[in-house]
């Protein structure tokens, strides 16, 4: 992609978005990152809601987490060459910036676009820069399986599958809720509720995958 797909009326917003906290400048991009994160969540949620794929709540949650993940946003930042444009402190090397730093740069630039031109400009920016992951998320409808992905991840990392532990069961027989936790040889992960044991296991696997992806950054 050749350059940032937005022409800034106020270039100061972009300069601030590209100023990392490591520069120790009086102002940096952390507040814009916070704003951009909120804008991105709204835009991706709306995009999935309006999708002709008619996704249910669980699918929208799963697919949104894929689109707004550090991995995806870091790639979006690289496509925009933000690592070369960013103002960094002496402790950070452009060629080895972590996914977290790159993802934060992407969100900060999106926040800058919002302040400069509003939500519709952000929608155009998001659709242009994240078209591939959005398309991939919608194409995965009905095929994504967090438990299967977690099993593959655990086998690759630790040579053993995860175990699912039912922590609690609530409610009458016709309205049960299950609390499940994923355990591996290395650690235990946050619990998750579901209306069935299978659903709770899927959500617990989803929570574990989010943590493992963050740790790989």
C-alpha cells in the first residue's frame, strides 16, 4: 500500500499519532491510541453486524477478535510503513518493533483520522487497510473452531492437548449454565460461561487463544 489512505487537513494529528511514548516528548500517541481502539471496535462490530453472512453474537465476537488482534493490526501498520514513519526513542529499533507497538501505532493513526475527519473517514481507512482480514473473517463463517485451533497450538507448543475442567454448573435442568476452564501442562487460563458444556468449552478455548496470541507478540 502506497502511503496512508487519508489526506489530513490537520497534519498535527498524524504527527502526534506517530510519536511513541519512548521519545519522552511532552505529548505522545497514547491518548490517540485509546481513541482509535474504541473507534475500531465500533467500526468492525458494525461491519460484521451488517454482513450478509448473518452472523450470530458468538460468531461476531470471535471474528471481531481476529480482525482487531495485535497480529492483524501490526500487519496493517507494516503495510502502511508506520514503523518507518514513527518517531521512536533510542531504545526501539524500527526493524524489530513488537506487534504490540505496531498495533498501537495503527490505532493511534485511526484515532487521528477520527479527529481530523470523523467516523466516515475512519470507515474508509479501516476498509482500505483491513480489507483482507475482514474478508478472511467472513469467509471463516461456520468453519472456525476455537477448540481445534487451541488443540493444534498446544500440541505444537507443549506436545499435549489441553484439558477442559468444569468448574461450576448453575440453574435448573432447562436453563443450565456451565463454567469451564482450560488447563495445560504449562498453565491454567481464564474461565468462561456457556449455555451448554460444549459452548462453554468453545468460549474457554477462545479466551486461551487470545492470551497465547498476546504472549507471542
